[in-house]
C-alpha cells in the first residue's frame, strides 16, 4: 500500500497503472487481486484511508507539545515547504491529488477522500480547543488551515516555488491570532 500511496500522491489515481503499482511494490501481479479483489478501486479506497490517517498525525507533531497555537500553525506550513523542496515538489497531500480528479467520477473514492478530510477537520478541531478556542471557532480555523494548505500545495507544485505556502502560512497564522482573540473575548 505504501508504493500505491506514493504513486497516487505523485501521479494521481488515473495516472497510476496497475503494472506500476505491482512493480513499485515488488509484488507479483496476481497478488493485487488476491489482497484487493475489488481491484484498483478497492486499493485506492484503502490507500486513501491509510494515508489520510497517517497524515492526521501531523496535528500531533505540530500541536501536541506546542504552547502557542500561532507558532504551531507557522511551523506546520514551514514544514510543508521543506518537504516540497526536498522532494522536488513531488510530495504534497496524499489525498488532494486523488480528490481533485475523482470527485465527480468515482463515488467510492470521493467518499473515501471526504471521510479523510472530515477526520482531519474533526481531529484538528479537538486539537485547537485546548488553546482556548470554542468548538465552532476551532472548527473554522481547522477548515481554514486545511483549505490554505491544500491550495498552497497546488500553487507551489505548479509554480515550483514555496511562496504560496509562506503566504498561506502567514494568512492562517493571522486567522489563528484572530481566533484566539475571539476565544478570549
């Protein structure tokens, strides 16, 4: 599944062939249908869930030991920029590439991406509340963070420049400051 996740993240779902997947995994072709009788679509759904839940842990990395919400937001965007530069702009969100291409054409994959994004929003909301934010404010900030990060990934990959991540990070940090002011007011 790791090989599939990397291929889907870099090439998209439709841009990744079954032969590529089994070759990258170093597995015999028949093993794909043995483990995933529903074929590429079943594999795609499972990869989306697994990758999405793995990336959910980024909230833990950037916010668990952080006493300053704004600093955590800034660090998350800065870390994303480092990852893009280190991977020559190939590694961004494991879900967005697939979500963009299948949202209107493949209901099982659309549902899987929606479930992951919903999990991120719910988890981020819970992570931001201990900073003193009411649940509704924490949810809005989480959605803003995910929106900004995903959009910045698209622009950064297309432009091959991390400026969109820097701008999105600064804007989201300002939103976090405003949310904290609103939460304490």
